[in-house]
């Protein structure tokens, strides 16, 4: 499911919530401005050139919300906050503090719900409709369907890593992919 930022927070809010419930993800086109992306790209590049950990043929900074305080402007970004308010249907949203930054990194299939570390949730949370924990991936460069993000729609409803068909996603500078952490 793909949404234009201009309309996703008014007419398409219901459609956006449904996409997240059914598919576990949505692509929001043009959420961040060129100026915001340039600023974010400079912060990420400057940090990862000097620090971070080598991982997946690139570099990563776990816990970047703390390790890279200059990222704070992203967490308070009006469009991002408005997006999460729309998704959750609430005015009060909570940022958990979990944030990583990556550069030139490759990754295999995984879920972001912490299974590799014992899991963040308990019980049959894959069937739980009230489990509404979402992340966003902010894209700082264009990627086509052959060299970027891929997802398995609906896999947030199964603990299996390889559940569902792989769907490659083309992303452009300024797009975000919002996704259920169970995908």
C-alpha cells in the first residue's frame, strides 16, 4: 500500500490504518522535505564515518536516539508525529526510544519484535489486534525494487520468518515505510 503524504492524514487515514492491520506496512511518499533529508543524511553520514559498529557489510549505530542526540529533530518532526497520530487514532503517542541508523548495510529476513533477544512481547501477540507498535524507516536515497527494502505482507500475523510472499518496495528520498514491528 502506497500513500501520498498530502492526503494520507485526511481522507486516507482509514485506508492507512487498514493497510497496517492487513499488510503490516505502508509506504508514505514525500513525508520529509529535501531540507530535512539533507540534514538527516549529513548527521547519519558524519556519525557513521567516525563511529558505529561494522555490521552487514556496512555500519550501524544501535540506540541512536541516545548515541546521536542531533537526531532529536526527527522524533519531534511535525509530519512524523502527525503520521503516528493518524495511524493510532490518538493524540497521545509514545516514542519508545528505539532507533538505529544504518549506512550501506545488508540484512537478512528478520522481525523487529525482538525474537533474536527473547522477544519484546509475551503470549500470542501475533494474533493480538491491540499490539500496535510501529516503526518507520526513513529513506535518504532512492532504491529500486532490486536493491532496497523487501517485505512479506501479512507476516505480522505469524511467528514464521518466511511467512508470505516477498514483495520488493521501491523507495525514494523522503519516503518512509511505516511497519508493524511483527512484520
